[in-house]
C-alpha cells in the first residue's frame, strides 16, 4: 500500500516532510517543534527533533507545526499550539475526529487546501503518493494572518460552531 491508500498511520513512518513551496508561501517561522532528524531544509530558525521532545520544551515565537499524524499523538501537539497561540498547523482535514476538536476550539481560522499535498522524504525527494487526505492549515495569532494573506488555493473558514 502507498501513503495515498486508505490505511492507518499508526506503526508506520511519521516522517512526512513539508514541501518547500508551502514554507516559502507562509514563512519564515521561529520554531519547528516536530522537526525531522534528517531533513533537506529547516522549516524554522530553531528546530526540535524527536530526541529533544518538542512537547516537553517551551515554545516561542511563530511556530510551524507539522505534527506526527498518529491519531494517538496529534491532539497533544495541537493542544500545545492552541495554548501557545502563535503559529500554523498542517494536518489532515479529518474534521470529525476527536483530535480535530483542538482546532475547532482553538484556531483563529482554517484554510482547507484546494488540493492534496505530496510530502517529501528525508532526502528531499517526493513521496510517490499524495497525502491520502485533504489538508487543513490551522492558524493561530500571526499564523492566521499569514494564512489570510497567502495566495494558497483553497477555502478559508473564519467562523464555525465548535
């Protein structure tokens, strides 16, 4: 099976690197608390790899959050971003899930991208399949302003009932 097929991500690789074009549209960022240990570029000025445990560290500045897509972990990362209040989270648009409630209750706006994203491997090459689900970018504080002012294609949602 490929990343684009219907399957769980639990137990599989959680390394799905952000495409450079997305960072170029929305950056620069001060912190990436979920940085891959091996990566072709930094997503932010400061990068916490798994060994540093970004959840246990203080967050500062504008955060870029491309969290592990494991449904057992993603809610913890989103809760920390909501508490921090400044940044953008890239997630699958699984709006019905318990972890997405962190976005419904904490984000200032959501941009549902108009197309699926091809993530990258640690060497910078494209993964062979797209993300397997639509992508949502959740904006908090200045991150919301950057999404609002971006040219990214999709649907920008600024009001909803949680």
